[in-house]
């Protein structure tokens, strides 16, 4: 029984490993968040495999079906909409449930792109160690997450939606007016842009540009 956790591009379709392509061509089924989104990648590389959607709203019978396929010795690959599955996406819960039911299953990492490592690599900040917080909560526990950022002795990386980006940065500015920040917009995509500097300056620059796309943020005291 084998479940392959396959990293896929975070934007540019060329950012995929040869091993990932080989794996996707060899498995029996591919588990994905959004079949329409995943088909763009698979069609680009002429990979034709049955797709099974699995996302945060999937019901228990979908997990049971996936477990049944593994028990039948079907080889499965899990991909997310972008990047490495299991990090801030529903894949981590699926892997956990599979291992609870089938502890003997072989879960195999096919590593590759990740927004976290991409941002850390270009930040120009010492990221030998850092704290990753995923997506900040919209309401519940938001205050506690902001406190974690303020109290952290390490650089902090998190994801933020375009609807909350400026609000979040301004909240952090009030608590950490001297903070340095790196904000990455649409990494590896056509409109990629990286903002660096004092948090006040970065906020002004983003306000001038307008907020569109997907963002990852690194905060340093």
C-alpha cells in the first residue's frame, strides 16, 4: 500500500520535478483539491489518470473510499492546488486519518515547491530557524496569533489573503512599529513582486500598488 505526497508548482508549471512527473504517470489514482485546477497541470504534461477530489468539506465516506483503494493495493498520489500537500491544506488531515486506519501504509514524500521555503530563500533574512503560522485566523484566536508574532524571537512566516493583508500589517505595525517585513505576492507567477523594508514603508507601497493575488509574509523584529 503506497500513498505518494507529491509537491506541485506554486505558479510556474515548469517548477515540477522529474520524479513528481514520473510518479503521477505511474499511480492508479490522483487525489486533488480541485479537479479542474489540477487538470491544467496534468494536461500540460499529458498525464491522464482518474482524479478523486478531496478537500476540507469532504465527508467521511470519501476517506473510507480512499482507504478501500489503498487496501486493494492501488497506488495513490496526493496533490494540492499548489505546493506541498499537508501544509496548511486539508491533506494533513487525510494523511492522519489514513495512518490511523492503515498504520502499515507507506507514505512517500515526493518533495518540491513550497511557498514557505521560496519566501525564506529570497528574504535576505537569517532563516536558519523560523516560526511558521500558516493562515492567520479571520476572527477566532486572531489575537493570540498576533501575540505569537510579537513575542517570537525568530522570524515569523505566515500566509494572508488579499482581503486581510493590509489590515494584518497595520495591526502588526501598531504592536511592532520597528519591524522589518518581506511580503511576497504571487510567487513564481506572472505578476510576482516582493516588497522588503520597514513595515510602514511596505504598507505604503502595497497601498499604492493595490492588493491583488496571494501573499506570504515574513516578519522580523
